[in-house]
């Protein structure tokens, strides 16, 4: 029991103890009497601050609290839709319907036009395609970032509209 004592005295705090500076051996004896643990809270203080508590219960409550916070937080999912600069009407409609479904589910949408080889000369067509998609989806989503050319891709982000 006393083999762990490195400091002669500690500042004791806790729910069922008198706060103050006591000898380390006395603090350990008190914790043993109450069938609780002596936990060092602030080791750098002079003298170190210790608290008498049920450490396993403390850890359990902390895990429970973290789990509740994680359950409350929402995960943002980003779905991608890829177009070519000369996507035909049927393919466009198919991808637009998927994009609408993604936005209704609450996911963000990353729509991009991928330019292969010399098709980079059609960047205006790519921009028109993305703006048309934004216009078609304006009922379910709002444009977060306008089309921007990054390397061989023209990218646009659309986020779902909040439900009332």
C-alpha cells in the first residue's frame, strides 16, 4: 500500500471528505476506509491534488457520456456523381435522379465533370452541365461551392436544404 507514496502530503478533495492538506498515508487510509480509490487529479500542484472517488464508476460514467455525445452527433456523408463533358440526356437524367435521392437522404453531393485527354477544350460545356444540375436540384439542395476547375476536374458541391 505505502510503496507508491512519493510525496509526503497531498491536498485532499472529494464529496465525503474534509478538504485540506493531509499526509499521503492518511489520505490512503481514508480512501481504504471508505472503500474508494485515491486518484491524483493535479500532479503539478504544490502539494499534488488528490480526490477520493470510485474510479471504475468514474470511467464507466465517462464512457457512457462519450457514447451519448457520439450518438447525438451527425455524420456528414458526401456522395459523388461524375459526368463527362459530353454526357448525353439519358445519362444526365439518371444521374440527376440519383443526386436528388442523395440530397433527400441528407447527404452532401460532390458533382464533378472529368476531362480526359483533349476534352479539356470543352470546359464551358462542363460548367454549363454543372450549373444545369444545380438549377434542376434547387428545390432539394443549395449550391455550396460554384463550379471550380481543379486539374482535370471541374467540381461543384451541393448541400441538402434543411427540412422545415
